[in-house]
C-alpha cells in the first residue's frame, strides 16, 4: 500500500510575505525553545549548502572527527529541551550509497545523539515506496508545520509555516510512517 501525503498548498505556496508566504528561517527559532512535547524533522535533501560552507566541511573531507568540539547554540538548546523531557527527533532520508552531504550528517550524528536527539534513517527507495514527502519540514507538537524551502544549490531560502489542519495531519501521517520504518542511527 502506498500512502500519499499532501504538501504545502494554497496561500502558503504564493511565494509572498506575511503569515502564509515564505518567511526567514529565523522567524521560527522561538519554536525550538517553546515547543511543549516534540520537535520532529524530516530531512530529504542529498546535502545542504550550510554544511558545505561550514568550517567543519574541509575537516570532514580530511577525515577528521567533526563530532568533537564545543557545542553550538543548536546543541546547547537540544540539551536544555531534552533535559526537560521534551523530544527532538528526525528521520534522514539517505541514498544508497550515501552522498557526501549525507556522510557529513552521519559523521555529526554522535554529537547530536549525545545531546539527546533521536536520529533515524530511511533509504530513499523506501521513502519513495512509502509515498513520503520529498521536502524537508519540522513539525512542532503535532500542531505547527514548518516546511523548509531550498534553492537548486541546497541553500535555505526560508520556511512556510502553517497550522492548517489538513497539512498538519498529512505531516503527522508522514512522521508516523517514516518513524515506523526508519532505523535508529547506530543500529
């Protein structure tokens, strides 16, 4: 059985500004501190420009352990949130074989796991067979959907945010399906 999930529709795709158009990613940073139970992400891209442009990318290419080092603001916040009993979870769609960008994320995973994130992977073939969305999103407390937008070079353009019940339900269904079939990193 193949499930189909709807994507961002209607006003959210208008490309405009305001509550339904493309917003800066910074407009959702408060959600990572204010969520009450879960912050869940689906990662579908083969790589991210932010990773390739980071200081860790050349170190990764040189074979260094990039998971070591002082925690950044993201990791500090994840520790704080998970210490309160909240969950930060994600499923990464990975190719076979993994792309360099996916290998970079895998190399960073030990640090994120140590901070309390639960990271799982699912092959792209399985994700396609399951009919999962082909776009990245964050889902906060099964109420707020933040769909990330990227350009052709994998640079983040912004985020579409919605509380539309149909779109949030579709994201919840995608989350539940992906989580059920994904494998915990390290297993």
